[in-house]
């Protein structure tokens, strides 16, 4: 008896998809690395939604207008601002003021480039045939080689990924929409995998920074193992040189002990040497770790900046001038 009721219930659900409600991205149980958007799908009979993000609930969003449905179909896309770590999104669907469906997604926002992916969450994946089939009615999901070369809004990636290039400092080839130079349009089962995740890719256009030269005898740890993306976003960022974080925050993420107030002046009486917050006499802008250290490599084991090898010559870069 209970079995038959269950069966009827399932049948009832499947013949009544009008109140279909789904949090497409970020999907429940996945982890994501960007905070560009929230994508909800709501069936044709739903005329309003509320979104609750991090405990804050929106007003009722009206999605019933014909021109809205004609342009966006069942999709509602908003720009969120995820917290680092676990997030919860709740969506309620209304019809004529009555609650008709609700959905919740718990997912993980991985904004720390150095940390390993969270074990309890799967990576969200967009570019599989099944996922892409849901977008093909309105977006070009099968671009030709020629279309992939187009620059600006005509590029087939632009209709969805334009937000990636909004930050102030945009990486050359990303800014020129040469996404397919680095992302393999033929990779499978997930399309657009980067052709490489290490410095092999970068070295196609930049000098090999791990190579010993007259200026470089010592190579910085992360550069030596080819992990440029621990420090740089290959697309865009609000920090100079597309750094993932402001310089000192980036360096101290791995060298926490440097911030103990004794750096540079160790053993010397007096105030701690400033590491930030004052102008750098040797270059434009504020003093930071890179006033004294080259982030990639150098002649000294301490990777002193400007190709310097001795401590004294480093001090003279800014003092006694
Ligand atoms: C019924 C048509 C339709 C379908 C189907 C559709 N979209 Fe869109 N989408 C649009 C329109 C229209 C825009 C606005 C385009 C523009 O401004 O150039 C858009 C824009 C977007 C944006 C950019 C939003 C922003 O504000 O930056 C993303 C991301 C997106 N769609 C993702 C998807 C995904 C993922 C799918 C499939 C799961 C999908 N869309 C399916 C119509 C659709
Ligand atoms: C219909 C909208 C849409 C179009 C068109 C689109 N993408 Fe995506 N893509 C997404 C969404 C949504 C995600 C998941 C969120 C994110 O990572 O930004 C995504 C994720 C990705 C990822 C991460 C891996 C994955 O599969 O989740 C890569 C790489 C990527 N897109 C590259 C591209 C490139 C290159 C193009 C153009 C050839 C392109 N995308 C066109 C919507 C789109
Ligand atoms: C210079 C090479 C390069 C170019 C150009 C490039 N990407 Fe990427 N992209 C990468 C690499 C490498 C990764 C993997 C990052 C990592 O592992 O930290 C990546 C990751 C991504 C992701 C996954 C989310 C993330 O940020 O980690 C998306 C989405 C994406 N790229 C979309 C695009 C789009 C859209 C374009 C064109 C505007 C583009 N990429 C241009 C190299 C590139
Ligand atoms: C297809 C060629 C190409 C590839 C591949 C490439 N770059 Fe670039 N990169 C450029 C160009 C072009 C510029 C802009 C140069 C300029 O404006 O002086 C640039 C600039 C940069 C800058 C900023 C320089 C500055 O002065 O602000 C950084 C950082 C950078 N790239 C890192 C990387 C990393 C990391 C990779 C690998 C993930 C990579 N690039 C792969 C072509 C490339
Ligand atoms: C430990 C963090 C870190 C790693 C790893 C790293 N970079 Fe950088 N990179 C920086 C910082 C910080 C700057 C800004 C330097 C400055 O302002 O003097 C920079 C600047 C740059 C620049 C522009 C200025 C210049 O020095 O030419 C390029 C290009 C660049 N990096 C490419 C790369 C490539 C390619 C890799 C991998 C081989 C890489 N970086 C690895 C931190 C890093
Ligand atoms: C992703 C982690 C990571 C980041 C970010 C990072 N470093 Fe390093 N750094 C290392 C590793 C690993 C070593 C090698 C340590 C060793 O060999 O003992 C190292 C070594 C060094 C050394 C040489 C230390 C010695 O004992 O010889 C200096 C100086 C240094 N880093 C400065 C910086 C500066 C400046 C930045 C920011 C631009 C930075 N690091 C960012 C991981 C990091
Ligand atoms: C004013 C110059 C100066 C600045 C700014 C500076 N350093 Fe150093 N750093 C040095 C000198 C000099 C040494 C060599 C060891 C010594 O003489 O104390 C050194 C050594 C290091 C070492 C290796 C030895 C040790 O002490 O553990 C690391 C790692 C390091 N610095 C990281 C950083 C980071 C991260 C920053 C930014 C938060 C930074 N430094 C800012 C001058 C500087
Ligand atoms: C990249 C530039 C730079 C380098 C290299 C540098 N300093 Fe400094 N130093 C500064 C700045 C900026 C100040 C702060 C000056 C001010 O506040 O007027 C400072 C202040 C000092 C002070 C005074 C601290 C106080 O307020 O009592 C001492 C001592 C000092 N530095 C020693 C050194 C020594 C020793 C070295 C070499 C190991 C060195 N500095 C390398 C930029 C630098």
C-alpha cells in the first residue's frame, strides 16, 4: 500500500513540472572558486521567488513578465557575494502569493588558492554535454574555431563570462578574449580544461623564471615547482600584476613568521623595520615585501630585489642615498 502511494506521488511530481525549482549554480554539495553569480531555474508556473543568502532574505522577485520569460526562459541570474567557506542558499517559489516550492543548496566557496579543495564537496563542473544542453537554446555552446578568435562581446565565452574581466588589472590574452589559447575546446569529458595548470603554459609567452641566469641563482620555492597560479590570477584582479591578494597579505599567507616585528632589524635595537604603510624610496608606491625581495628569484638565497646579492647593498638601495 505505501509503495503504491509513493509511486503515485512520484508520478504526480513528474506530470507536474510547472513548479520545477532548481539551484543550478552553485549546485548543492559542490565547491566553486568564483563568486560571479547565482543561477536559479524556475518553471513556467512560478511567478515570484525569494532568495535567502547567508541568512538574509530578499523581497519577492517578480519573474512573471512575458518579456522576462521570453528573454531568460526559466533562469534567474543574480550576482552574489559568497563568504569564504560554507554557504547556504534557500529559494522559495510563489504562485499568486502562495508558496509552491522551496529548495536549498549548501556549497563551499574556495577562495584560498593555496588550500587543498574541501574533501566533503565535489568540484562544480559546467562544461559537460548534459549541462551545456540546458543553455544551447540561447547561448552559442558549439563555437567554431573562427568564433573563438573573436574579440570582445562577440566572443562566444563573453555572453556568460564577462564578469571575469571586470576587475581593474586584466591579463593580456584574457583581455583579448583568447580564452581558447589556454582552454582546450576539445578536452573531454569536461570541455575547456586549461591545457596546463603549471608554468609550462606561462612559459609559452613569458621568460622561464625557474631557469638559472646571471641574474637568477636562486629560484623562489613556488616558482621552482611551476605554480605561478598560487600568486597570479590568469584572468584579472584588482591588485597589480593580477596578484590574487595585495603583496604582503600574499607573502604572509605562507611566511606568517615574518610578521613578528623582528624582520630586518633582528638583533638591532630600536623600532621594528616597517614592512608597509610608508613610501618605498626605491620605487613607486608603498613599501612591501617586493621592495626588498624578488618574488620569482635572485642572486642571493634571500632573493633580494634588483639583482642584489649582499645585505649591505640592499640597505643602500633605500638608505644613505
Ligand atoms: C531562454 C534563453 C536563455 C537560456 C536557455 C539560458 N540563458 Fe543565460 N542568458 C540569457 C540572456 C538573454 C542573457 C543576457 C545576455 C547578455 O546580456 O548579453 C544571459 C546571460 C547569462 C549569463 C551572464 C549573466 C551576467 O549577469 O553576467 C550567464 C552566466 C548565463 N546566462 C548562464 C546561463 C547558463 C549556465 C545557462 C544554461 C544552464 C543559460 N544561461 C541558459 C538567456 C538564456
Ligand atoms: C551559457 C553560459 C556559458 C558560456 C557560453 C560559457 N561558459 Fe564557461 N562556465 C559557465 C558557468 C556558469 C560556469 C561555472 C561558474 C564559473 O566557474 O564561472 C563555467 C565554468 C567554466 C570553466 C570552469 C570549468 C567548468 O566546466 O566548470 C571554464 C574553464 C570555462 N567555463 C571556460 C569557458 C570558455 C573558454 C568559454 C567560451 C568558449 C565558456 N566557458 C563559455 C557558463 C558559460
Ligand atoms: C593565459 C592562459 C589563460 C587564459 C588566456 C584564460 N584562462 Fe581561464 N584559466 C587558466 C588556468 C591556468 C586556469 C586554472 C587556474 C588554477 O588552476 O588556479 C583557468 C581557470 C578558469 C576558470 C575556472 C575558475 C577559476 O578561475 O579557477 C574559468 C571559469 C576560466 N578559466 C575561464 C576563462 C575565460 C572565460 C577566459 C577568456 C576570457 C579565460 N579563462 C582565459 C588559464 C587561462
Ligand atoms: C598567450 C600568451 C600568454 C600566456 C600563455 C601567458 N601570458 Fe601573461 N601576459 C601576456 C601578455 C601579452 C601580457 C601583457 C604584457 C604587457 O602588458 O606588458 C601578460 C602579462 C602578464 C602579467 C602582468 C605583467 C604586469 O606587468 O602587470 C602577469 C603577472 C602574467 N602575464 C602572468 C602569467 C601567468 C602566471 C601565466 C600562466 C598561467 C601567463 N601569464 C601566461 C601573455 C601571456
Ligand atoms: C610567490 C608569489 C609569486 C609566484 C609563485 C609567481 N609570481 Fe609573478 N609576481 C609576483 C609578484 C608579487 C609580482 C609583482 C612584483 C613587483 O611588483 O615587483 C609579480 C610580477 C610578475 C610579472 C610582471 C613583472 C615582472 O616581474 O616581470 C610577471 C610577468 C609574472 N609575475 C609572471 C609570473 C610567472 C610566469 C610565474 C610562474 C613561473 C610567476 N609569476 C610566479 C608574485 C609571484
Ligand atoms: C605558496 C606559498 C608561498 C608564497 C605565497 C610565498 N612564498 Fe616565499 N617561499 C615559499 C617556499 C616553499 C620557500 C622555500 C622554503 C625553503 O626552501 O625553505 C620560500 C622561500 C622564500 C624566501 C627564501 C627564504 C630562505 O630561507 O632562503 C624568501 C625571501 C621568500 N620566500 C619571500 C617571499 C615573498 C617576498 C613572497 C611574496 C611575494 C613569498 N615569499 C610568497 C613559499 C611561499
Ligand atoms: C626592508 C627590506 C625587507 C623587507 C621590506 C622585507 N624583507 Fe624579508 N628579508 C630581508 C633581509 C635583509 C633578509 C635576510 C635575513 C636578514 O638579514 O634578516 C630577509 C629574509 C627573508 C626571509 C628568509 C629568512 C627569514 O628571516 O626567515 C623570508 C622568508 C622573508 N625575508 C620574507 C619577507 C616577507 C614575506 C616580507 C613582507 C611581509 C619581507 N620579507 C619584507 C629584508 C626585507
Ligand atoms: C626598499 C627600501 C628599503 C630597504 C631596502 C631597506 N629599508 Fe630600512 N627603511 C625603509 C623605509 C621606507 C623606512 C622608514 C623611513 C621613515 O619612516 O621615514 C626604513 C627605516 C629603517 C630604519 C629606521 C627604523 C625606525 O623607525 O627606527 C632602520 C634602522 C632601517 N630602515 C634599517 C635598514 C637596514 C639595516 C636595511 C638593510 C638590511 C634596510 N633598512 C633596507 C626602506 C628600506
